[in-house]
């Protein structure tokens, strides 16, 4: 059972064009406007989330000894390669950190007792050093999982599955903690006077939701292109159930964080939501809830829609757009004048670039290996899946 993916010239040209648009927009933005820096942070976190969620999906199924997803495992494995782009963009964030993070302004920190108390952690040196630590944890724990998956194709030895399970358990524990802490570092510290103990879980919910949506779209594309004929509607149904469940989990965490802060009514906490619940950002907040929960939840509520390519493409696209808006709401309110969101060519160009470069890196990784893990002992179980 040998299925090899090849990036067709027409697809390569489209992805190259999208990536070029993103790169040109990025360069022009760096030269002419400070608004580019929060956009780079958004792009870095978005792409990092796609890469992280791919291997998170693989690790969950290894540890739970689930066989149904084996036939589609190469796709989330390929998503892991997106972490390299996230790392490059996060290095750029360090260069522009003065335009994003209040705590990088030493004159402000000296006059602020809260920022002064957080300075041992929130300083530019330790911030920069922690970036390779986070990505290093994800890479050096995640890479053996992929290596053993490939080796099993070559040898068929079950020992590689056992080793992948052990590495996956470590990934879920250490990698998950690194993700939570990195979300505090990179996103929550944009507004360092505010904090939430469940902010990391909120980020995880949105990230994994977007990763599932990305995976579903890519799988449907591969089947329609003839590269993955073994993909059944039953596999899509299981993924749709994941997506359906995590839209509910996302809104649950969103409500928990909002409700606890509203009920406590502590000024330094409620200020975070005041600027997001009124005016133009209030409209975006409503849109955020609709795109990340209400609309996809309603679409996927029915069994038939979970087995339909068309409805899954619609729901998944909505979730991916919703995740972008969610990150925009997390990052931009404190950085824009007059609390007015701005959507211009800069945001559009970088968003196009995110799509292009992420797909190019993931598909390039996918083309290096057999698209089906033919040596896995659970492959037949996956192929015979019936829901």
C-alpha cells in the first residue's frame, strides 16, 4: 500500500505566490508601520499552534492505544513541521518586542511595582532564552515519535510502537506544560497587569480546535486529489466529533474565565474584558463566540453533517477564521489607539502568507514519506473503521 504525495506545479505556484505576498507584506510592514509587530506575534502563535496540535493529536492516540486514526496519522505528523516557521517568527517577535510588550520599557517598569515584581521573569533576556527552550522541548521530544513511526514502516517491528507510546506520554506532559507557559510568556504578557490561571487551557482549546479544522480540510483535499483513497467518511466522522467536542470545550473555558473574573469584580482583572466587550471590539467578541462555537457547533450537531465533505469544509473554515479573530482579540486591544480594531492590507497580506507558508511546509513534509503508515499493526483496524 504505497501512496506518495507530490506537490503539483500549479499548487506549488499558488502556495509560492501566497508566501511571497506574506513576505513582501511583512518586509513593508517592518519598514513603515509598528502595527506589523503584533501581526507577526499573531502569525507566530497561529502557526506554532498548527504544528503543536498535529503532534498532540498523534500523541493522544498513541497513549490511548487508539487504532482508528492510524490510516490518517501521516497528516498530523506532517503538521509538526510547521513549528519551524513558528520558531523563525518568534525570533522576529523578539526583535520587535519593544513595540508589543510594556515590560520591555525599563523606564515604565521602574515606576510600576507590579511590573517590577515580575521583572525577574519578564525581561528581554530571559524571554529570548525561553523561546529556544520551548521549541527545543517540542522538537526533541516530538522528533523520536516521528522517527519510530517511520522506522516501523521499514521494519514492521512492534517495538517502535511501544517506544512511540513512551515518547508520546512525555510529549503530553512536558510538551503540554511548555505550551501553557509559553502562552503566558508570549500572549498574556502583552497585558502584564492582567492574569488568568486558565489562560493556557483557553489557548490550548482554541489551538487544538484550529488544528483539527486544518487537518480535516487537508484530508479532504488529499482525497479529492486522489492521494488518499483509503480515507473513509468514517474517519471524517470521528474527526468531526473531535471538532464538535472541542468547540464546546472552547466556549466552556471562555465562559469559565469570563464568569470568574466578572463575579470577582476585581478592577485589575475586569479591565481586560471592559475594552473587549464594548465598542468595536465588543462586536468582534460576539463574532468570536459565533465563529468558534455557535456556528460550527450548530453545523456539526447532526450526524449527517459530520459525514459530509461540504459541511465539514464550511465548519472547518469558519473555525480557522474564528481562531484568527480569537488571537486578534487577545493581542491587539492593548496595542491600538482609541480601542478601535484595524483591518487593512497589512493584516490581509500576512494572513495570506500564513496560509501559504503553512501549507507549503506541511505538504513538503508530507511528500517525503509514504502517506500511509503501512507498517503499523493497527492499520487494518483503521481501514475497517465503521461508525
